[in-house]
C-alpha cells in the first residue's frame, strides 16, 4: 500500500512506518524543513514562504503558507517582531537564494542596522514588510501598522505599543496617526485632557 502520511518509503520498503519524515538527514538538520504526504518515496522540502504542519516533530504530512504577521524559514513559522509588520501571506526568509549570511537594511529614519542571520530586528524587518512607520505602532505579530490614537503622536519608527505614542501637548491637536502635534490656530483652542 501507499506509504503513510508523515513517513517515506524508498524503493523496496517493507514497512511503511520504518522511515519518519524528519528523522535522519535533512538539508539543514531541521526536521520541520521537510514534509511527507501520503505515498512519499522521499521527504519533500518545504516550499519558501510555507511551514510544515501536522503529525509530531518528525512526521509532518503537509505544508501551509505563512500567514500575515509571520514569516517562514526552513519550514518554521516565525513571528514578526515588535516594531515590525508583515502584511502578506507567504513571507519568506530564503537566505540561500540571496546568497547572504548577513542582512544590511536601513530603517525609515535612516539608522543603519546590520544583524547576523538568526538574530535581531534588522533580519525580521527584512523578512517581514519592514519597520513600523512614524505615527504608528506594531505589536508582535502585526499584519499592518496601527495608528497612534487621536490625542497622541509619534515621529519615531519601530514603536511596539500605543503606550510609546506621545500625548499631544496643550494648545495643539493630534489626529490618529499624527507625526507631530498641530498648534491650534488663532481663535480656537484645545482642551487639556
């Protein structure tokens, strides 16, 4: 019969459960970077932008695309860090296709960041859509930047919570997503809240 899900059966196999999918040699030593659907003659590498699901850590029978707020690397789903966001499905950290072991990126403010693979916010911003923009904040796993609420503002990037937005000063007003407070014009006022 066909080899069971989560297992593979090379030629002349006598036992469908003899070879668990992620056990043994995988391309990068990670059992999640392969999956084995029903009838697999060998483990199948997980596609870029996907992660393996089902079974136990060594018997994943399926792959699924990374959801917004996450990016995928070698069959694992990783969360976009606080201060960054990921708006689309299938965001991928595919280092091999880029031929890179480090990533250099520039934030919206122009601050230069360099991080090694597997560490830090620069890598996450590179694989996710980027750093959270001014006037907005991005909690962990954000699929889009959220505006600072009316009455607050921010001219900084990479905020991770609404608490980091600054309160609008007296005599000025701030609409949702404001970068700077706007002074009240002559003949008008803003109440202190």
